[in-house]
C-alpha cells in the first residue's frame, strides 16, 4: 500500500469521488500502516474579466494579492472540511493550495514536492469532442506524471 497519497480536488462533489475509494483501500489493504494523504487544490482563476461598456469587449485583469489570499483561505477551509472525514489514527492528512493557470502541471509538480507514491483523483469521464475541447486534467496527470495514478470515474448520483 502506498504511504503517501496525493489527492487533487477541484472543489466539486464529483471531484471528491476518489476519497471514499482511498479511504476504503487504506482500511482494507493497510489497516496497521501509517498513511499520509495530501489534499491538493489548484486555484486556476488567476485573472478576472472586466467588461467594458460600449461593446468594446472585456479585458482580463490579474487578481491582486489580497484577493488571492482570500481565495487561498477559502480553498484551505474547503480542504480542511473535506479532510475531517479522513482523519483517524492511521491517516495523517495534509492540505496544500497552489495558484496556477495549468492545474495538471501543478499536480505533477506537487507529486515531487510531497514525495507521493500515488495520485488518486476523480475524472468526469468525458470523451470525444468535449474532452478534446476542454482538455483533461486527469489525462495530463496520468501521461505526464511519474507515479501511479488511481482514477475514479465520478458519477452524478
């Protein structure tokens, strides 16, 4: 069983689908081993659009440091709330927040930073045109990372 697991979360219930699988794996496969789970969230909204009157369009303006700090605090609160269900004697939960326009690259970078043995993440299971148009963070992590990836298909049930 992996000792250090990185779990990227996007803030949605669908994104949390891997949590119950990892919790079950630890309980069944390594009930007596100490495991460390790092819950990881990437803030991707580093710019906000400002619409200009008169039909001139919109401009992207970077968030200032105060706004980013508020988003980081909110993301940390979210991760701490999610982690409450994972905390037990044999699991240490860490929370990490990053800011980037490319979440897949940040997740791959975090693999090294936390010395992860496994990345466990949810995927929305898109295929075809929607996956091509939107890109797949899970697919990029699977192909670009250096550790095994457990992908759990999220369902809307």
